[in-house]
């Protein structure tokens, strides 16, 4: 008697991209930015797209919806979604798919939300437009998804405006919007970039569960291999618009075939050699600061620390811990109710308008979201040149020389002078923000998640650049970050914050050496490792400890 033949059902192919070419307009000419990429995606599968800034990751992700960003065009190839060709499809057909069948989670939530509408109203827009549900039904679904994404007060947070939630919370609200219509495909474009490591674990878990339970598919775009390792079944490595390597995630992480992939795996090992501090007066002293917003409850409680000249202090903690609020107090954007800020031994007024121009020049800030930190109507030469003119007022030729010098320092060149922010990648925009801060020749730079938008190779180079500048200029940094690899790479001292309070501070190596404060231990244990099983192991251990 013969054994019955067992038929295996092949996976459903949702998306097939063949020979995709995308052109971008530079200096009035069309040039290829994506150069013949093939891609496929099956239901229930997560494909990770990795590569350095400008490799074409986000451009390809948008093309999966038949969309080309401003200044680009889909010039060749096919984009087939369930038998429908999207590259040359009429706009009406594309509108019936985008946000409904294929959803997109952008890198910068702050630049993607309408600031005048509440979160739940924006969540409901797509379901209502496609007549899937009533507003009441959309509100109920929003509460459910907010809860699954570990947002606080799921029933109430939807009635806040975007500016009333933290950056990490806003990013999760955007993930919720993408899930509103139960799409076949979700394109995640750096969805955890703005998140601290503890929140990142929760969001990665939620994304993994959503893909599994809804049996959809996802393209996960990131520059963080440790993150993509937790989610992806397959990984595609991109560079200069070409596919360098593609394969099973576990096999690629264990034994990459290409040198470029191996280089990506090898980064983030930079560790700064810390020398003992000199006995001198601090450049910056924050003393017993308590502060809140708009006469509301305090978000900072008795915060204090020092930054010595020529040294770097990293302020770490989860989203909402008070890291950025401290920076706002220091810069005068958030007047404190108690405590003092001293700069170079001089007491600073709590109010920005009462501080003199030269004092303002001596500290500059690089913001977390380059998309909203630069004027989209200004060219690069004007963005960098403005602080030069404001603080020094040199002639036109000297301003141009200085701008060119700063571009060279951040590893760009004069071809960027006449470009607008829309013509730059996220990493290039952040580098322009760094150059703008350096233009004032400050003594202290406050870096608010300055490398979070950069791929790992570029971030490593930026950190090396900042370290070189510090050595040459004896400049100080206050580094606000949730990335502990960045802390190891650049910090001399560490301040750990939790719920608006400093829970631990001291030299970096002392803070990172056991025994740890309970919250510091949580942060350290939440840093992703280059191991596909790491997330599951961490969750299992935490379930065991909480049982």
C-alpha cells in the first residue's frame, strides 16, 4: 500500500518587485538612486531592509506602495501586489490600496502627524475614508491597539494632541494607525528609532505578535542589525541603490558572505578611553532643579549634575524620564520653579529672553528629529550660514568659506550647498544640524539623540568626529540618549534618570559595573543583541521573574 501524498501549500505571495529602478533629480538631472532591485514578500513573513543612509531603503519601501517621494520617479521595473501592477496604476487605484491594504509607518512621527488634530481622530481617518467602520468603532479599535502597544491610558491617550505625548509614545501611535485597517502589508520605516531600549522591547514584541496573529507581511527598514535580527525571516542588505546580499536572517548573521555586511555586523564596538577628571570648576552645573510645564505637575524633581570642560556627560533613561526636559531648562526654554543653572560659574536666568547673546552662543543644541529641526524652504548653505551671520556677521565670502569648511567636517561637500532638506536622507539632514551647531563655535553642545536617525556606520563616524572636535577644541557635550552603545562610545560620565529624578550618576565605568541600581539594570538588560533568539529569551526571563 502506497503512502498518501502530502501536499504542501505554498505561501501566498503578496508582493513581487522586479528590476526596480528609481531616479532622483540632482542638479537638474535625473540620476539612478535604486538600480534594478528585485524583492518578494510572502504572507506571514518579515523582510528586513538594512544598509547605510542613502542606500535606498526608505525609497524602496515607499515604492512598494507605488509611491515615489518628492524629487524621485519610478523609472523602470514592476511592482506587483496580488496581481495588480502598481508602478503605472492610476492614482485612484493606488489610493484604494495605500493605508488600507498596504500601510506605512514613517521614521519621524513628529513630522507625520497633524498637530491640530487629536490622535484618535487621525487614527480613524483611514478606516472612515474606506467606510470600514464608524468613528465609535474606530475609537474602540484604537483603544485596543494602544493597549497592545503598551501606551499609557489606552482609553484616554487618543484624546491628546501630538505635542502632548512623548516622542516614543507618538511613534507607537503611528504604528497603531498603520494597524487600523488590518492591512496585508505593513512597511515599518525605522519605527523604534525614537524609542528607549525598554520601550523598544515592548514595541518589537507587539509588532512581532501583530504580524503573527494577523498573518500579514511586513517590510522592516532599519540601520540597527540587532533590532532587525529579532523580527526578520529574511534580510536584504542594500548599498548605493543595489542589493549587496540577501538571505535567511539567522544564516546571514552567523556567516555573512559580503565584506560590507560583515562591516555592518562589526560596528558599535567603539568604547571611549576615559581619563580621570581634572580638579576644576564645572563648565555647567545643574543644581536641585524642579520644573513642570504650563503650571502643571513637576516633571523634574531635584535634578542635579555637573559637566566639566572637555568632558561628555550622557543622560540616559526611558521615554518620559525627563532627559529632554532637563535640556530645555538648561537652554531656557523651560523655566524651573526651583534650583539653579550655572554656566562657567555664572548663574543663568530661568528665562531665555533674559540671557545675553554671547552666553547663548556658547551652548548650542542638536535636536532629535532632523525632519522638523530644519526649515524645508531653506537651502543647506543658508541653514548652516545663519548662525555664522547671527553671531559673527562676517562678509559673504567668509561666510561661504566657513560653511564649506563645516560641510567638510561633517563629511559632506559643496555639492550639498544648494540642496533643500527634502533632497537629503535622514542621516544627511542630521549632519547638517550638527554643522549648524558647530557654526556658532560653542563651548557646550547638547546632543538630543543626535545619532538616532543615522545608520550604524555613519553614526560611528559621527561619534568619532564629535570626539575629535572635543579633543581639538576642549568642547563639552551633554549627550541625551537611550542608546547605551552610544554611551560607551562617547561618555565620560553618566546620569541615569527615571520619572524625572536622577537615580544614579557617576563615571561611566562605575555606573555600568555591578551592582547596579534596579532601573540601570533594566536598561542594560534591554539592549538588543545580535541574536535572533534574544527577544524571546528576555521576555521568557521577565515572565519568570514576575511569576
